């Protein structure tokens, strides 16, 4: 489900070059986490089930898609970055860098962990 606050965030705070990337990520989340609510959390667009599943942040050079429980994921694709106790993220510089197979897997893992 799209949220008006998220739409406003994307319109006002995401550089035009990154709009296709954000749109693709939102669509992947909608398809693979259909029960998650799209919200603003910690000042950025996020998807929440029982708890936060994922959050995106925009910089001038890339979009970061962070998974709240990413440290618990099996990373068969080798894309996850980070060293903290909980979160792992993927940096996406342009739409062509999106790996739908990997992101689908990560989203599905986030949803499964959230249901536990």
C-alpha cells in the first residue's frame, strides 16, 4: 500500500536520476511484501510488518535499501553490506544495478523473519 507521506518524500527529496530506482524498489516491496505498510520511519520511506522490514535512504550518488534484520539473512547473492548486529544494506547507483532475484530473496527473508 502506498502512503501519501512516502509519495511526498520521493517527490521532494529523491534526485530525479534516482526516481526510477526508487520506483522499482517500491514495486518489488509491493509484490513481495504485500501486507507491509509503506510508512516514513526515521525520516525515510520504510516498509513495516510487525516491525520494520526495510528502509530506503537517498544520497546524491545512490539509493540504499537497508533490511532491519539483514544480519540474520542467508546472503546467497553476496550483495549485502554492513557489519552491525542487525542491519544489512544494498547500495544501488542506477536502475540497471537492481538485481531483482537477489532483492526478492532478501525481501522474502525479511517477511519470513517478521512473521516469527
